[in-house]
């Protein structure tokens, strides 16, 4: 039976998606953007908030 080989040297890349991606791209192009969303108080929420800041 074949076995799937996985390279363990992979790196995680956190990037915004959906509405966050649209807001990020608009802000990166110099447009004024306000993105309203709910975030928790955990490492995943902090990662989401920091990845949505184009500056």
C-alpha cells in the first residue's frame, strides 16, 4: 500500500481571507478601510488581528 510522505520542514503562513483579505488589499492600496468583526481573546485571534494589518 502506498504511503504519503510529508515534509516536516513546512512553515505555517497566516494570511487573511474573505472580507479580511478584501479590506487588507484595499488598505494596502491606500484606501481608508474599517473592518468590523468579533475576535476572541486567544492566540488565534491575535494572529488574525496582526495578519490583517497591512502596515
